[in-house]
C-alpha cells in the first residue's frame, strides 16, 4: 500500500479569491477566518513607537514604566528603582604596620596596638536600574507587522524574522506613551564620608612605664565609594521582528502573555521563571542577581600621623602620637537588599 503524502497546498476559490484551506482558512459571512491563528489573542507584542489599530496598548495590567518579570502566570507587581543600605557598626583591624620610629626609652613609640569603630551606612537613595530600552506593549492585533517585536530562544534568526542589534545588552522597560528611548546604567555607586571613633592606648612597649608609651587619642577618616553591578537576574533572548507582515510565529519564539492561560501550541518557559529578559545576540544565557550586598573587603581608613612627643606627663592630656598609619576596616558588608526595579510578573511562553 502506498504511503500517505502531504499536499504542499490546496486552494479553494470563492468570489474570485483563492485561499489555502489546508492552512486552516474558512469563510464566514463573506470574511475569511483562520482556525487556530498563530498569534494568540493574549500575546504581548512590543513596539518602538505606539502602534495603531488593530493593536491596542496594554492597559491591564498597568505596565507603564515597569519591567516584565517572567513567571508562570500574570502575577503581582513590586520592586523599586532605588535602594539604601542601613547603618551598621564596623570595626577596624590593628594598624597595618608596626615599624619603630624612636630608640632608647622611646623604642616602639609607634602606632600602639589599637583599633577603631565607625558607623557606616548609605541612607541616600541610589538608582539601580539596568541599561534599558523603552518598548510599548500591545495586544489584540493580527497579523504581526514588521515593527512588532517578540523574542527567539536561539542563536540564529528564524526564517522570515531578523534580530535588532540596537536592543542587544538591554532590558525591557515598558513605555505605553513614550517608547523608543533608553536609560539605566551597568553599575551604581554608594559614597559616604565618615570618621572613626577616637581611640587611645596605654600599652607599654618601651619598658619605661605607661606614661611613656601612650598613643595619641585620635580618629581616622573612612570615606568610602562602592561600585556594584546592576545586572538583573536574567535569561537572554534574541529580540526579533518579522521581515514582512506575518501571521506565522516560528517554533522557538518567546513572548509575554496577559493572564494565566498558556495558549495552544505554546509551553510555559520555566527556565526563565523569576528572571528578567536581557536582550542579547544569543539566547539561553543566565546570570545576574535579585539582591545586592556591599562588601567591605580591602577597605581602608585614611592615614593618621603626628610628630610631637610629650613623654612623662599625664597620658590623658599629653599623649604620645603614633607614627603615620591606617587600618583595614573588617566587615563582611551590608545586609543584602533587593535591587529589583519596579516590575510586573507576566506569563512567559515559548512556541512549540
């Protein structure tokens, strides 16, 4: 028995127009319709400018100035575009050197074995938005025009579609009225100016009595600037748009969806759950974080130094200054805080 073969096409002519009924077309009331269209009604297509009819800017959920967070369904909103680090107590180590500066009874009149405390916090709000491209979210239109963007989970553009390098290495910030712009930064900084507490020590290193070996009551500056990455917890995808208006979405395409219903022929993209889409030239890469901590490794105080010695006097009034020195500030860093921007959880799916 001969095997079955698929027909490349099969047309039906109605009213002088041919239609491919193998593609799922049928005519109702003089209008051609298609079974199971490739562009689901709840798909979100992104535009660099506000699209016209039949596309409608998404108004529910409210997406303007938010970032899309990939999820198993449309969910909660949250996040903030700035963050602060609360105050905490930090301690220094002992001075970084013990080189003697005097001889005789003043031998080792140097730094003295002492530490300091400082209170350190970044209470000024710092913006942590990553590099973004503003895109307008729209739905309800059909077919997809050449100006409409979705994503592709692959390394090479699918047939009939092409990627856009202007969007590479950027996150999506929804803009419902003024799309097309860019903003954000790859890093953010915290800066603070502060002083340690004052510290004095009466340890005798000379053998001549405590009043001969008291380091001066002194403090240090501990100014600090810390630079941190704004790289969000991401899943990379290629931003693509059709070369010509189309009703056919290729296998491997990815898009956000309104609501919680996974369309037929699509599968929820679990690999991207709780991540943000980072538009790149290659897909499937992951990285970034949802929280940000501020380490203090190799953070030093400023130097303190003096030259006048006043031995054999009241050590509380005439302390012997130590040699020029500084300290390492020993602390693991601030408690991690979220640096997720203002977001809306959205259903993310991939075409089978």
